[in-house]
C-alpha cells in the first residue's frame, strides 16, 4: 500500500538541491505518488541589466522565467517533467506550507540545509516548515557539495 499520494518538494536552487529533488522523486515513484516542485524567491527581487546604460529592473515574469529555466534543467536531468515546477514570490516557509495545504499534499520534502548553511541542526526554512505544516515533513540529510 502506498503511504503518500502527493509529494511537494521544496527546492532552493542551492548546490544541494539535486540531492533533495532526487530523493523526493524516488519516494514519489516508490509510492506511485504525484510530485510537485516549488521554488520560492524573495519579493520583490530586482535584477539589473548589465547590457544597458539604464537601470532596468527585471519584471516578475522575467525573474520567474530565469529561475524556471534554471530549475527546469535540473528537473529534466532527473527524468521529471518541467510542468511540475512552480516559482512563487514571497516568504519560503509560508508559501511551502500554503502550497502543500492547497494542493492537499500529504508529504513535504525539504533539505536538512540549504543556502543558509549547516550551522543549525536543521536549517531555518526546514525547521519552519516542520513547525507549520499540516502533513508529514521529510528532511533529507544533505551533504555539502564541494566544488
Ligand atoms: P534552509 O533551512 O534555508 O537551510 O533550507 C533547507 C531546505 O528548505 C532547502 O534544502 C529547501 O528544501 C527548502 N528551502 C529553503 N529555501 C527555499 C526556497 N526559497 N524555496 C524552496 N525551498 C526552500
């Protein structure tokens, strides 16, 4: 019997994201569960064009497009479909928990640590999700990628 029907994996685009995504994909496959992939970026984010004399902030759509294509490469390299990706703007903990509630996910997969490093036993986002989620939360113990 499958334990989970719908898995939400939160990916922060750090070097360790592949480990988290790979583990979530394996869990989803083993449970014959659906998988959804979420990346949250700060709001507002302003990037500036390096090719212009003018200061041109990228639109929300442009930022979403850039992040989407970065994540799509990783997602497709693991044999998953890029249509499963959502890019949202706001506070990561809130949006991860909200998405899991709205989509009726029964498991959220996060990395034990992400871009905020390994100083805490459990990273701050992972910890926040664990405290606020209404479903199971699995923290994948990530190993730091040495470039
Ligand atoms: P942290 O608590 O920031 O060290 O990150 C731990 C884990 O939380 C990461 O491995 C991701 O699974 C998730 N996470 C952190 N920030 C984000 C984000 N902006 N978008 C999606 N997931 C995130």
